[in-house]
């Protein structure tokens, strides 16, 4: 199963199984295939009526390079994206921020740690993908590996090395590119189709159900960004969620074991009362979301919701709790509290969903002008 999350770094490192010179590359002929650096290497699908090809731009992202395995139609849409026409849009991308370092961690393999104290909202990493893959089930695994090796070998050496140093699940040297892909993948939608994406640097960030960071993916600028969701101390491990913390303990563990082959032992998974508190959260949110005349939603109830989020250390998901608070205080005409929680919801949603997201815009408008929001004094009118 390939899902939107990077694999836990406890798996073996692929560099133990393969050397660059062992990869059999079939280089494409150089020519004028702008914006691609090589002639696309294509495989036919379904009686030669369709094709899927390797497209590489070796200078993309200030020399980081990018390889994309997709259809010609989708490749044309990739080529129209801003980063292929204006390098300035990635000016602050693909640079080591100096805020983090990687190291071996007990029982986890490689992890990412903070070099200095990080404040809530700090941008920790911002990188473009080394590889993007459109999965077509009509292609056999060996054939896909053949073309993905071309994709990796056409990347600049530093990017190629970074890819091949990532963790694997099976340690299968014959399918090494796909093994790395399965263990470290995020998802990015382009042209209405989901593509698997490998970002070598943030792939080192391990999972926690109550993480101290969140990531956003910008499909327009092909950028993966990680932000601190709370203050992170120097030397503290940086973590992101591979699954929703609001699922019951058994469901989270089943997903992590199936997709990433590890058992989570974070504070949420170690708590005997977490499922009970998560159920309380769900019930309170259901009540607060009831806008009927018989609703029992109160400001006291929303303050209880916030306290439960904080108790479970759900710092990376506080936009939901703050959002309910903004709506609840708006519904009773409390301008000061509506603006306070509207701003908190805006900041938290920017960290979790990105500042270009609808939620960020909505909370910004509510913070600025509560009286114009549909919820203003709604419960008093009822």
C-alpha cells in the first residue's frame, strides 16, 4: 500500500543493498525537448494506445533536478507550472535552513532533530520532489522498475545519492527504486491524477500520532513544507503524522503496521484513556456543529474541547478546536473571543493546511470582521 506519508525510518537503509554502478540505465538521447533535459523514455500501455514516460529536468529547483514518470498529457501540464518558467518562485526552496540535522535514533533508524529552539509556525524544511510517479496498474513491477531506474539515473548525482540513501521496507535490490518509493512516499495531485512523490530530506522525519510539526504540499509550486506546530526544543526529534490521531488506537496501529511495518509507541498510543478522550472530543464537536434551535452547544463546552485537545497534545490539529471556539463565540455575539479564536484558527490552519487554503482565508475574514460572518449571533437569534 502506498499512502500519503513517509515511512518510519526504522526500516533498513537502501544503501546497504545497492551501489549506483549496479543500476542499469538506458540513457535517452539529448535533444531539444524543453523543458526536459532528455528525450522522454516511454513505455506503451494497453495495446500501444497509451504511453507513460520518464521526463527529467536536471536543472529544476536550482540544480536539484526532478524526474517525473507520467503520461504525455499530464507531463504537458507539469511543464506549464510556474517553477518550470520562473526559478524565482523556488528562491527559498531546496536550501538547508540550518534548523535541523539527522542522526541515528534508538529503535527508529534515522530521524530529524532540531538544531535550535524552534517556535510555533517556524518553517523547518521546504523542498521539491526528486521523483514523481503516476502509478498505472497495467504496468508490471519489473517494467516499472526499469523506467524508474532511468528516472533516478538522469537526476544530478547529489539528488540521486539522496534518493538511494533512503530507507526501504523489503531491502529488495532488484526493485530498489520502488522499495524506496514505497517506504518514503507522499502524494501530490497534478492534472487530476495522484502521483507518488519522494522528497529525500523530509522523508527522514518520523511519525508520531501527536506530532510537533505539520507538513503542507503545494502542487502548483511542487513544494513540500514542514512547519513547527508548537515550540520544539534544541535536540528534540521533529515529528509529523502518518495517520489521523482521531482514529481509535486499534485502527491507527493497524494502518501503520500495514502501510509502514511498525508499531507506534507515542504518548497517544501508550495512553490507556486516549480512546475515551477521543470519543469525548468527537461527541463535543458533534454538539457544537449542531445549529438547530434545540442545540446544547455552549461556550463552556467549547472551552472543554480545547482543554481535551491540549491534554492529548494535539498541537498540530488545534485549528479544528480553535475554529469551533471562534464559531461558538461568534454565535453568542462575543467580538473579543471571536477575534481571538479566529486568529488562532487562522494561524493553526496555515500550519496544517497552508496559507492558500480555504480555511485560512475563512478564519482571516472572520477575525477581521466577525459581524459579517453567517454565525454572528446565530444562537441568540434562534
